[in-house]
């Protein structure tokens, strides 16, 4: 109660913003919680009502082979002969998959699945699924129908269709559902900042200075998308991104309109987003940049990508497992390479899991919202399937959003608190949820893939993991992988530089064993493939900087001392955020002598008068670190004509820092090119600092008509 009062008073001090929170607080009694999914929903936020299919019941039936499917068809004919209403739709997979039990079953102690009351039957773990039928029938005794179908020869699993819904939330949910006070206050401050454009013009100017015609949401800078914008994609045609959600506001002033197609569902059109959730997610991925209106996005140039929209959820904000599967299948059939799923619900489905494995085998990357059930460690689906990339949410400072789901399948993080994007009717709004984090990662995946089209889905996935950023100041964000942030916050610039070293170098092998598909490499979460070793005789050079209270004073350079024609190879800084860990470079370099120089423009180093800053530089087995110096400090590695001590090939990211430093140990992989040979030209120094890159595309992308 005291927290509610404090927040209301804080908002009231900001003028008219107080009205919106006062209304939100007043509506607290109407915020509902579903007994089945535990999701709090705010009537001021996206509406969510359970999808009502009427008297029709839907079940999924997997079969071992074609004879099994034939037996299912014969059973439906028998039902019709008995006067029962039933429809059957067949989904034959290109390759048979095995059905796996749910996490938490059969002694699996990874965690527990989210509460699920669906009726289901599984023949046995590892049973074969060559395909599945979707049966729609009218019945008063679904349990009896499932029992009868499970007895059919060749049937390997029977499951009742599940419920799916959007993965957005609001601050009231976080207050009621858990999370620390400090997290709530931070995210409320985000809301104050990002809602300023809704104030009268004079108030917005007072808080933020000059208003810009086009806005860059903070998440676009955080994921470092603009580092890649000046690069030229090498695909023969624009990459296709599919958003499976509530629809798309076709004709929105700030969204692409040309060449957009979609899949209708629930008797509703994909181009009519009666909810707004799908349009918001699409805007984060591909709102048009450089057009002097609205917001920009991860992919601001509509000439370099195209959307396909799957109506996976109805205008109510909910739908069914089968409805989402149908939309995903339509995306794949339309040629989509990346599928964004800001949705979830229900529990584990062996059939659904095998379905997503089959999609993964077709070289499609599926990205999904981890969920907003942060009160407990639980699995949400489809995000927690191994073949789906599960995305957690962080706020504008990079800290985990208090609502963000945590479990062993969380794989990567992205901005999800107070994210501004497009909504229907040429409008814009700020929303929160892992729904908002998901399209950041999907957008980055598509942006990278358009520049490295020869890579496979698993390699793009691993490249994003291996180049992610980590924060040092959150005790929950441990070195390497953790269940709150996954492997870290996605960084497009880092991943781009890593991929320049080659698809296999950045993301591992892409040739599965005989009889296996690409899903062989999809383990998900903590088990996903770590960074590969350096090729040949090269050694890894790593630079990490923990800034002090004055980050803009710090810069560094790395110079090749054996060949003057190469000279300065890399550089970093000045930085924009205090007390933050920057994994500026991790690259494989040739034998030689290298000089690292760190500078402080004020002349007092980075430790320990104004913060606990530090640097850590590693070359092979040589490690040098510090923070207390004057204007500069020089560290030298290797010698000309000699080879540094070899480093064992890593099989997993380090679990602890090599030496005690004020921050977490680096786990970020290469973010720079392999050092060129002595006769090559200097390599341009990449920077992965969000504010060190442009906030809009170098050239204005064409505006959709």
C-alpha cells in the first residue's frame, strides 16, 4: 500500500502523467489473474480475453507412420457415421521426429513447467512422430474421445489444444506479482521518460530539451543496431521476417506497406490489428527510419527486408496452440527466415516441441518471449523448447526487468521495459513485457542474416550469444550463462564483427550427423553451443573495460608493434555509461607484439577515487589488469617473431574471472576482425558502445507510400 502511494505521488509530481497512473491504480481491483496461466492483465494495457472456440474442441494427434495416419482418418469416418461432427487436417513432417517428455518429468530436475490443465496422452518418451492430425470435433466428453483415439494403432500422442496469449504486462502487475522496490522505481522512471512526448509541448521541452521529429527508442541503441546500418547486405533478395501475433496495421505511416503479405486466422484478417500488440512488435523490428516521423527500429530500411504477418492470435490478444502453429507454418511456406513469437501460454506439448524442431530443420530461426511469470522459476512455451530462442527482458539501464521470466532455457536478453513503438491508427505507445524484448532479438537476427546469408540458423543464433554484453553490477548476472539474463544482452555490432570471421568461427558447425537435422544443434538456454576456439596458431585477444564515475574520460588503443603498416588495430571509448562493463573486443590474432594503451583525459585513472573502474586485457595465457594510473597506462604482449604461450581450446565460457576485478569476468566472444597479415591494410576499429554509433541510418531509407 505504501509503495502504491509513493508511486502515485511521484507521478503526480510529473504533471499529467499522474493522471494515467492514478487511473491505473484505480483499476487495480479490475486487474485479473487467470487460474490457468497466472498472467495479470491491465485493462489500460493490451486487452487479453481467453479465445472462445464455442462448442468445438480441438485435439492434436501424432502418428508413427502413414498407416497410423490412415487409421486416424478411418476413425474420423466412423465418428461421422455415428452422427458426430468432426474435421481432420493432416500435417506431414519432412522428417520424422521423436516425442520428448516435459521438463520436470522422469527425474528431470531442471525446473517445473507452467501450470497446465490440458488433457493429453503420450505413448512413451522418444516415440516417433512422422506427422500429426488436427481434429476439430463437437463433444460433451473430451476425455473419452481422447482415450478412444489413443487406442488407435500407430497413434503416438494425443493432446488437447492449448491457449496462447500476448506476453506484455504493466507496472501494476510487477507491483502485485513481485520484484524489488528499486526495480519498480527504475522502470517507473523509464515510463516517465518515455511518456514525455504525451505531455504538452512545453513540458516535454522542459524535461528533454528539443523534441525531434523522429525518435530512436533506447532499445535500438542498446542492441547496437545502428553499427550495422551502413553496411551493405549481400542477399539476392530482402530477408523475410515473420511476426506471428495479433496482426499488423497495414497502411501505418511509419511501417512498410509494399510487398507485405500474411495469413488470416480466427475469421479475422492479418492486416487488421484490433489489439495493437502485433503492430507494436512489428514496429520494433521494422519501423521506417529517416522519414522524420514516429520512431526508428532495428531494421529501418524497408528495401532491405520484408514482413510476413501471421495472425497467430485473435484481436482479443489470445488464441490457440494450433492457431499459432498454423501461422508459423504459413510463415515458413512464405519463405520467412526469422519468426518472432511475442506470445505464450499453456504447458509443454510433445507434439508442439517436435513441430518446432521440424521448423528449425528447415533453417528457420524462431525467437520467442520468455514470459512474464517472474514470481517463480517456471517454463513458458513455446519459448522454452530447445529449438526456440527464449528472450528475457531488461530495462533501459540493462538490468533485468522485474517481470521477466527466469529458467534454464532463458538464452538471451533484450530491452523490454517501457519500449516505444507503433500502434494502429498512425499512433505510438510505450509498452512493457518480454513481448517487447523478443522483436529486438528477432530484428537483430534478420539484420545479421541479411549480411551473412550463407550462415545457418544455428550459427546466427550462436553468434548473437557469443557476442552478447553482460552487466557487472547485478548479482544475478553471473559470468557466462545465468537463468536471469541468459548469455547476456544481444549486441548487433559485436555479432556482425564476429561473423566477419566466418559462420563456423562465429557460430559453430552446421553439418549435423547423418540422419539428423539442424535441430541436432538446438539445445537452448544454458546448453546452447559456446564460443569456438581460434583457428590454427592464432590466439585470442580480449579487452574489457569497467568504467568509473566519469566514463567519457576513458579511451584505449591496441597497436601492432611488429608492422608499422598495420599500426593501430583497434580502439575503444570514450564511453557513455558509468560503472558499466564494456566487452569491447575479443578477436583471434596472429603471432606478434601488441601494445595496449589506456588513457584517462582527466589524469586520475579509472580507479579508485571516483568509482571502482578497471581494465582487463588477455592475449593467449598472458593477462594484465589494473585501474590505478595517471593519464595513461601501457601494457605490452608478445614479441615480434615469437609465438605466445598456447591457450587450450575453450569448451565453454569461463565460469569465474581469471583474477579478482570489480566486475564479472568476460565471457563475450570476438567482436573484431582477425588481425590482417603484415601486408594488409589497417582494420577499422569497431565499437560496440550503444551511444558511439549513429541514432539514425546514414541514408534515409525510402518511405513506404
